[in-house]
C-alpha cells in the first residue's frame, strides 16, 4: 500500500504553538520534506526529533515532488513542513499536494498556525469574508492586474510583505485603493508582536519615518456594498437617459429589463423612463 503525505503546520514564531499531533507525526513518519532544512533542523533539534529530512522548495518543487511521490508509492509516510505556518499556504507545498492527488496518493493536513488567520482574527476588521492575497506578484504587469482587481473587493484583504518591500507596497496600495482602514500586524506570536489599527495614509507616513522591521501581515478593509452602489450612481448621474440605457443594453440586457434597471437606478418608474425615451 502507498504511504501518506502529512501536511504539518509548524510555529510562525512561538514554539509552544506546535501541536502534540504534529510532534508525534514528525517522529513517526519515514521522511520529513522541509522548505529550508537549515531552518527546520532548529525546530527538530528543539523537540529532539531524529527523523531524516530532505529539502523541498520553490526551485525543485516539481522534480522533487515526483521523487517524493515515488517514495510514497513504496509505502513510505512523508511529512511536509514549511519554514513557518501551514504547508500549501503561499508556498510550493501546493504543487506537491496537487501532484499527489493526480497520482492517487492520500494527503491529510494537520491543523496549526497560519499567519493569515492569526492576523485576520486580531485585526478588528470583518472576518466573515476575506480574500487572501499572500505576497503580491513581483512581476510589474501581473502586480498591476492584481491591484486593479482589489479596487472593488468587498471582502477583507490579507497581504504578506517583507520589511524591505513594505513602503513600496503601501505606496501602491494607497495610490490604487485610496484611503482604507488597515491593521498592520508584525512579528506574530513573537515577543515584539504588534497589531496596529490605522489608515493607509497614516501607516505609509509612519513607515516613511520609521524603518520597517520584522515580517508583516497587512489586513485591509474592503469596500462596502453601499460604497459600490454610491460609486455606480455617481457613474450614471452624468449620463443622459439614452446613455444610461445604452450602458445596460451594451451588456446584452433586453430593452425592457434595461428600462427596469435604469428606473431603479434613478428612483423613478419604468413608465417614466418609457415616456422620456418616447419624447426624446
């Protein structure tokens, strides 16, 4: 029988956050695949775990994934760990999981720390619906496209950033999204943990005057549906009735339905829209 891949969440700072189940699994599996073995050996040594370890990272994620799958087919059980947090979240683990599913290998996940959830829950911003963006793309074209998508996002947004890129990212967010409430979380679960609730403009001003230090999670408020409706209303207020109709008909909406929508937008009856179009 094939072995099983165990996705083991490891601490994002405080070593006490590791679970008993993860510790037991790391001791019992045949092999641990780690994103950075130099970093992970400190964790294993701390908990006196002697299981063999191999590297699995961004630069070998496909070739090595198939090597690991071959070991799993031989009946070996493998644990996957990342530098910090839950494997598969903003790291190459997602490719290994996908390939395991394609190859019929069983995968299970052992819950534990995740920086995005930790920051979200302590942000003071809405948590029912959220969009996890991880690190924004470094490619300029792709980054611009992602930022453009976020302009009308109604969910709370969670973004990771390194200290040396923080100011540039804050500048872009403020330029594209405008003023927003933001919770800036840094050094989560560590001794100098901070969660500061502020605005984008004030946050940018602060870090232009103070050097960013530590790893950051930015939690940004999304637009409310009321704001979207208000912006939509302002968009057609300058239109003539005919232009407003053309806006909907250009989306292949039947004329009668378009008249209903225009009437609703303008707070008038459908008959009034019909009459005004006749007169013009």
